[in-house]
């Protein structure tokens, strides 16, 4: 046990050689983080084509269960990790933020693929959020379009690294102050109200007023010239 | 009969469970896991038992035409100096559908003429959609698609906007990951060079022959 798990059993204390097989010394942080890193439960939702790769990662060929992440939770209340797998449209972002707010602390977000990380090919599109990190704090970015299952696994291992680096005394969710929820973004009003369709029709079918003004305009100019 | 389907399903699960042990015993002495041979067997269609790729320890070999984020190719001459193949022409940046490439050009401070090699070359890998158009369109074979997909990080802006230093990889690396393409391009290049050399030799021979013909014939092309 002492040699097999170096991440846990390296607290910086010397153990006498005769006790090495019987005694394990660790810090609370390390044992706590070991428990957390091997039980990250992702939320079960997919947004676009990246979701297909995520499903593949969770299936038996790549097998997320080897990392203790096999329990995809359909409820945000029971999940620790939000894998934003795919294009986030402006219509979807309020729901994403709401789901994020509903997750209990500690919670992590993994932006999977180009669209979730930076908007990807739609970065300047009229209906796509260019990067989910504009609304929710993202912990790990996985590039790729879509990332292969192995690339996603690499991202998840990065997340485990991040969990390892945290300390109970410093993480914000065990602090005294309240963590405010992220405000849910609202879609703006519709540019065209369908109830005004008749009015718009009338307005657009009117003869333009410009030709009437055109003959009047040269007259003062002519006077000025004469 | 009710419940037969459930029993059938459980039978399938049981055979898979038993297969996983039988297969391990069959492979006793050989490496079924963490070896090239084992991975080839497990990804074939007639594999039985466990076929999970034990990812961090072993990786599924990618096909040669697999493409991830692009990289820049540089040549190394005999003295060990690096020469970018890139001439900062900007075709890749133009054809890039998500517009994730931008190039910093430079000019010679003395002659004020543009220097072909770019000062810096950026690719936002979080925007890149791995389409491979840049590699397809590059007339100098300077930008190619990589096989390395392990580039997840914690900070997008600090680590995922690759600069020239991070993108540059030697031609030998390119030859290693895509040998077929590399060899085809090299033979084409060699043929072109041979053709050019032949043309130059013919020209030189013609130029040498002309003065012998006479002064009048030699002066005609000069006009």
C-alpha cells in the first residue's frame, strides 16, 4: 500500500523502514482529495456532436468507470461535474447557468470541444455563445472538434489534477461567506413582435416619401445659384 | 413466456463475463494489455472478453490521416539552423473556416522588403475545428495536422493560444507521423528540383552555344 499510491502517501514525514508496510501517513487534504477525485459524477446532458464522443467515452471501450466517473447523474443536485459537450446557443445558456447554480458545491465545469471553449466555428455567429466561460467558470478546456474519447479522458485527468491541488482550508465552498449564484442570463426581447405584423405590412407597403422631396430639393439650390 | 427476454439478456452478460476470464487465460504469457500486439487484437472484430482501452497507460494507435490541431513544419540544415517552411503568405489564415489563424509578418529593417518567415504565428486551438484546410491549401507544405490530442489545460487564454514556438515541429516529426504523405511530397519536390536543374542546364548549354553561332544570332534575344 505504501508504494502503490504515491499521491496519497507522501505527506513529507519519514516513516521508519520497519514500519513501512504497516503505517501510512497522509494529510487530510490528500485523503479527502483522493476520495473526491475518484468519485466525480458528471451530469448527464449533451448539447451537440461532442456529446456522441462523451457517450463513447462513458461506454465500455473507454470506460469512464475506471476513473470512478461512471455514474452519469440526470439531476444537477447529485452531480459534481458539468461536461459542457457541444455548441451552447444563446437560447440554451440560461438553462446551462441554471443547472450550474443548482449543482451542489464542490462543482466543476469542463468545456469540451471548440464550441464550448471558444465558440469554435460559430464564434461570431448571431445565436451562439462564444465560449461558455463567459457565463460559468470553466475549470478545464479540452480542444478538438470533437475531442476524441482519449482527449476527453485526458481532460478529465487534468480535472483530477486540479482536485488534487486543492486544500480544504482554502477552497471557497468551505469558507464563511455565502457564494452568490450566477445570475441567469435573459434572452433579449424579440426584434419583431408578431402581433405587429399588420402594422409592419402597412408601413412597408407605403410608397416611399423620398421622390416627393427630391424635386423640392434642387429649387433652393437653383435660387442660391441665381 | 414472460421473463424469457430477461433471462436471455442475463445469459449474454454471463457469457461475456466468462469470456473475459477465458480470454485472459488464453493470453497467459503474452501481453494482452499494455502492448501493441494486445491492442491490435482487442480492437479487431473477433475479440472477446475485455476490450477496454486502458487509456493513460496505453493509447489506441491513430490512423495516419488522423488530424488534430495543426503544427508548423521547419527544416533543419546541416549546421543545425532552423528554417521555417512558412513564408507568411497567409493562405491558411484566409481559408480557415473558423478564422483561428493569425500571422505576424515582418520586413527587413534595412531594405524595407518583407521577410518571408513570420515573426509569430498564432493558432487558437480552442477555435480550431481540425478540418485540415490549412494543410490542404498550403503551397509550401509548411502547416500540417498533428496527431497529438492531449492538450487539455486549465487556462484557455494563457495556454490554448499557441504561438510559433509552441506550434513549430521539425520535418522529421512530420515524417514520423505521416510517412506516406511525407515520402510522396519529398519525391515530388525532388522531381521538381531535377526538372529545374535540367532546364537550367539546357539554358546554360544554349547560352554557351549561341556565341559560337555568330554575333547576329546572339544579339536577337537581348532585344
